[in-house]
């Protein structure tokens, strides 16, 4: 009985190895939260990446090879991410995709750099679609990391440009999550407002624990007591939804200048109270272009339901640029693809995008938008949707960088 | 510039008084929410000696069921149906699960309820999905009840406070003043004797577990409006519930109420305090500079550390007074 058991295990192992070695696919590892509190964002991103990868495969693949997306659950934990990265490399992945959490992106980019130094010929490229700590393309930049989302400073620059023009804004309250990204948002807001509108008073600079607060009423009471007319926040997921919900409950009358006012559940939570007061900065929203993009509509058909509300436009840009880079390189080798990605320009339906060669930061158009009633396309079936206040062209979002990277010969 | 709201003037005149009043109110609201959460757990623990790790999951189930029934039959019926459904589920858990595990002792019970929490979380995910459902406050209780210094106080929070206080009164009277309460208390310490007197002891346990679960469900109905109704809800509120039970004293109802309010108010006020250890040192004339060891730690504002306050209290309580504030036996 026992030996039969063992041989069955042996057979299974052998089968797994055969399956691993026989395929000549391009393996791409997706490392993000797929369980726990942040799973909803991770799973939505997973579906989006799969959707665009399927499109590449349907069009003949990457230089004739099929892309296979391998998913790894990192539970939004840097240590766990490194374990999963190791697993991914063992399974033959040469590209890594990650986005949720800058602390994790820092861990991955460092690990990738070390791996590539020690394993010439087996280099790995890191495609970052959402971790926006500016350090990743400045002092901590490296050749292997490419970011497809605008960093916190770029978003803040666009946001403060719009704020600077609104003379009604006099007192600003900053509330952010207590980790690298939240601190970066607060620092950027303080610095840029001082330059663009020195008359604006920062009446509060709050950091709260990441995804731990259940009741934001005490924070709202503090915002109210400060007399702020505008709140700037980089909060995402539950921290965004609960904050704005508490504000609504207390009847707090402020403008919400947010990075992630469009994150799932936020518009549902705030409802009509958010009309004209909730603003977000993003690379896309449903009403950014007069007509809905055909891939966005197709995504909605393939993944119906509220929890699949299309969010990651930058994933579309990322995969299109990735496929174009592989085509230009005439190879799927990560080093060659990375070199082709550097400085690559592309035209999208929203404008020109460019992967900066000096720090591997993508430049893409950004939109400042406000929640409005009965737009052409609404979100989460609320009858409310985003309306553009301002569009910043990709080129205009570029900021100076301190990045000095070593390139492979 | 829009028309100035009358309450706005007070902002500049009495900012501290305003913040203190609103914080106290928020603290009491949060405290009473915590009590709603713990009352059922305290009941089950004090009467049956079972530390129910799935309690927060039943709370979550209450939130989901009220959302679902609310969509079908409206809010008021859902307010009754959801807790009833939870009590039936609770009764079934006791009758077909816990009763058998009970024979193997407390560790087995804890492991059983621990596993149950995961099962409920997975079931909820399967039925309602991973994202938060749109469990918005129904129109009948979605209006400002009154306003303090220009901050409005929503009616559903008022309802929550009323239900929480009613829970305390109901439990207190039921246990101390009724015959069934007497039998329940006796059944815990002298099951054989109570059984010999002709009472159905296993039936009493089912009843207690059902009532405890119903209380969790009722708390979930209201709590679901204040928090996010999503599969991680149980996980988010689970730890704090145990802090309250330990701080208040295992099995003490009054202790649970006291600890809930204490923690609610402490946490709320901590958020309002923008001072750090650094400020304290400076006030005392102790020179601390950027190069001093642990400078980073000293400069953390109390407001930033607010959410760890309850856990700090838990640790202190276990060291200084393991039986809790009003408890009668050690942890």
C-alpha cells in the first residue's frame, strides 16, 4: 500500500517536470495578493492581465510563442513575495508582474537586481503596473524595472496644478497611510503646494496605519475641527472607502482630492454626497474618451458583474508596448526586450505614451476628474460617473530624475 | 464662496471643545458598537465556557443576511429575520458540531470554532464574492439625527446605540432576574444536578448558543452599515473582540460594557492627540536630538499609534490583572 502510494507521487512529480520542460512558452509571473483583504484588487488585476495576454496569444503570440501567465499569491507581504518570486524563477518565469504595494515592489526590484547580477544569461525583467513610490524610478531605480503607472510625484504635480487654479481652496488637510507610499504622497503635497500656492495652509498632516482602521470618525472629527476645505489623500482600498464613508456620515463638507477615489466600492459608498466633491487623478476613466474603448467593452462582456469594474487601463498600454518591444527586438529574451522598451513611444487612443529611457518611467496622459451625475458611462451601476476637469499630456507629466542605472553590455 | 453654515463659526471659536465633544461622542458610538460585538461572545463564554472564535464570523453573516433580506423584504423585517437566521445557524452549530466536540475538552472546542470561522469566510466569499457588497444605510434611517458643532450625527448610529443599550439591559435582566437565567447559570457549574432536577441541560446550551449567535447577527445588521460588508470583515473585527472580553473580565457582562466604552473612547481620543514622546521629553526639559538613539520611535505621534492602544491595554491587563476589570476568574 505504502509503496504504491509512493510510486503514484513519483509519477505525479515526473508528470509535472515533463509538463514544465516540454512547453517553450514565455512564462510571466504575476505576484500580487490573491487572498485576504487586498485580494479583490489583486484578482481584478489578474483578470485584466490575462485578458490582454489572451489577446496577444490570439494574434499569434510573442514572436510566435504563446505567453503563459503564472499567478502567485503574496498576501501583500514582502517576505512572502520573495518566496513566491523564487518559486516563479524555479518554474522558468523570465518576466515578473507586480503592482499592489510599493513596499513589495521595493523588495522585488532588489531581488531581481541581485538575481540578474548572479545569473547572467537568465535575466528577469520586472513590469510594475501600480506601485507608485517615486523612489523606484529615482534613487532605487535599476535597468530591470519598468513602471507603467505614473508615480506619486507625477500624479501630485498634476493634482496640485489643478488645485493651484482654484482660489476657493485655502486650507488643506493631508491624510495618508503610514508606509512608504503614503509618506511620499504627503511629502509631495506639502512641497508642491508650497511652490505653487504658498498662501494655502496645510492644516493637518495625518498618517494612519495601513488597512487597519475600522472607524474613521475620529479622523473626520479632526479634519472638521481643523477647518479644512480640501482633503488630499493617497488612500486606497478599504482605507479610501471607510474614510469617505465616515466623512459622509458626519456631513463633512470638503473637496476630496484623491489618487484612488475610483477604487472599487468608493463611489458606491459615497453616493450622491460625492457629486462635485470627489475628485481623482488617473490615467483613464470611462468618460475620458467620447466612446468606450472596444477592449474595455469586451472585458465587461467576458467578466460581468460589479466586482469586475474595469480599472487597469495601464495594463492595456503595458501589454501592447511589451508586445511591440518583443517584435522590435525580434526576440523574447528579457535583455533584448528591455533594451527595446527603453525610450519606446506608442500612440494610444488617449494620446502618446513613452517609456523614458533614463529611468524606465512611462509617460502617459493623466486625467483629473470629478464625480458627476448621469454621465455617459457610469461606474458600479450607481448612475454616477467621472467627468474630466483637466487632461495632462504624457510629455507634460515628466519630472526630473536622480536615477543612474547600469545597463548590461 | 458658498453661504456660510452657522456651525462653521464655532470651528474658529472653540476648536478644542468641539474636537473633545465630537471625539467623546464618536468614542461612545464606537464603544457601543464594540459592546454589541462582544455581548454575545461574553454570554456564550460565561454560560458555556466556550471561547467562540467564530463569533465575529456570525457577526459578518448577520451583516450579509441583513443585506440580502433587506433587498428582498426591506430593512425592518431584515432587522428581525437576519438575527433569527443567525440564531438558527448558531443552534445548529451547537447541536450538530460543538456538542460532539465538547467531550474532547476546551482545546478541541477552540479548534472547532477556529476552523468554523474559515468555513464561514469561504462560504460568504462563494455566495457574495470577494468585494464589499453595497450594504448602504436604508433611507428610513439615513438622515442626520442632530448636529454638534456643525458635524451631523447619522440616525443609524443612534439606532445602533439604542440597540446596544437594549442588548445590555435584556441580557442583564434575563440572566439575573429570570428563572431561565437561573437554570442557565446553574447548568454551567452543576450540569448533573440541574439535569437530575428534570431540566434539559443540552437544550439549555443550544438556547444559549442560539441567543449569543442572534446577538452577533443583530450587531452585524447595524455594524454592516458602519463597516464594510466584505469577507474580511470577521477578520478585521475578530481580534478587538477578544481584547474587550479579556480586559472586561472573562464572562462579565458589565465588564464587557465597561471595557468596550473604555477602549472606544481611548482609541478615539488617541487619534485626536498630535503629541509624541518627543514633545513630552521637551516639556520635561530632556534634550533629545535627531542623533539620539530611538529618535524615530520617540517622534511617533500618539495619533499614529492609536490603533495599537487596545492591544497595549490587553498586554498590560494580562500582566497586572489577568482576571480583567470585573472578571471573577483568571484567563
